């Protein structure tokens, strides 16, 4: 959302473009850190308690970060990013605990809501600023976090009143260490390379389009094409998983779509919108499938929690370097050609990890 109001921030707060860039880069390492430590905190304080605490921090950060100048913006961004990292990691075990018989549908709805609300927020914030201050426009989205907090408190209350879910908390008796599990690493790298693609495209796709001669308006349409196909991908993936379609084939096809999209940007730039849409479809499929696999490929809530935290820590750690390295290559060469070739090679590599990640066996 900050990208939509970057010019306003530079004008009103007097911050530089590089500062805005740093604010945009902060979430990924914080997502990784949050995912890394979330399983330990959830084990110590309880899954529901950590979901509630993280959501409360998210709400406070969104509501308050724009009212205290530059430092408030930094602190708020770090806090909300850490909270999101926690929530990202804990959502899969939460779904496994409370919707164990509807994992595909619930995860699909979760992924779909993320996609729709992220796009809506980025689109609506600018019109909102026309009728209210930019601080109110940005902080108003904290209301959504407050609503989520109320729902979590209600679920937690019902959970304490019922003993039906306690059996789902029981582990297998055999310790599961995701960091020493090769299948967990396959999934971590698979999701990481996909996340690298997403954040690289989100950062540079309009610039890539303009380098091929598109106007700013036309180039902005590439980002829209990349995101608008996400709901279709999520609906189709959920439909297939609920009907026990081969996970390995889904993971493979989604990876190949990213190869086609990245290759198209290089060798057939006359169809940039098509390639953007294909990458968006493949990327949304991989992201949603990865979330589902945290629950599908584990035997209990604890294993789902640990696998989710490990994979997302690795994934966001890998993704952090995508925009940095590919952007630096562009600065050094003056064109996007080398960066796109690197991206294409990484997508080819991810086909292998997609195949390896699609195994139907439990990782624990």
C-alpha cells in the first residue's frame, strides 16, 4: 500500500525515495523472522494466544504508525510486519486444528481473501485520500484487524468451552524437526523461489514494460494482469485439491507456467500482458498450494506449525534477495535482459523443486 502513496509520504514527511524503498523492503526480513520464531512462541504460549496477540499488534501498528512521523512509520512497519510473519506461520496449524476436514476449501478462502483485500487496499487508498487525510486513509485499514481480533477472541472462547479439539493437538510422539527434513527444504525452496518471483515482479514489472516501449499507463496494466488472475487460480486449485487431483502434477504445471511467463518476457515482448497473467496464475497457484501442504503433508497441529514456520522463514529469506539482486543487475547493465535471464533460470530450477515438493507422503 505504501507504493500507492509514496509521493505523498515524500512531500509531507520529507523522506527520500530511498527511505520509501527501505520501508518497502523491511517487511520481507520481518516476515521471515516472524515465521522463524512463531512456532516456539506458539508452543510456549499457545496457538490461539499467539494469534490473538499478533492480531492485536497488527491492529495497533496499522492504526498508529502514520501519526508519529518518520520514526513512527519505521517502528510501525517493523511491528506490523513481524505480526504478519507470526500470523502467516500460524494460520496453517490454525486451519488444521479448526477445519481439519476442509483444509483445501479453508486455505483457498484464506488465500483468496488475502489477494482480494491486498488489491482492494492498494486501489482504494488513493481515492480515499481525496476525501480524507492520508493518515486516516492508511490507518483506517486497522479496522479490519480489529474485526479479526474480535473473531479470534470468540473462537478462543468457544475452544476453551469445548474439549473436542484437544485430540487434534496431540503429537505423534516422535519429535519432528523441519530444519532437518529434506522434504521440508524442498517445499521451502519451492515457495522461496516463487516468492522471489512475486516480489521481483511487484517491484519491477512496470519498469520492465516501459523498457520495451510501453507507456506508464500500459506498463501499469501489466501489474494488474499479474494480480487479476489470482482468484481464478485459487478457485481452480481448490476445486482440484478437493477432488484429490495429483498434487505433484499441480505443482509441476504451476512451475512450468512461471517458466513460460518469464521466458515470454524475454523472447516475445509483444505479448507482455499475456506473460504477466500466466506468471500471476502460476504464482498464485504455488503460493496457495504451499499453504495447503503445510496441513496436508503433516499428521498433527504441532508438525503443521513447525513446517509452516520453517518453510515461510526460508521462503521469505530467499525472496528478500530477488528485488535486491535483480535490481542491482539492472543498475549495472542498464537493461533488464540479464535480470530476466536470471529470473528465467530460477523458474526452471523451481520446476524440479515443484516436482519434489508434490509428494503425497507426510513429512513427519
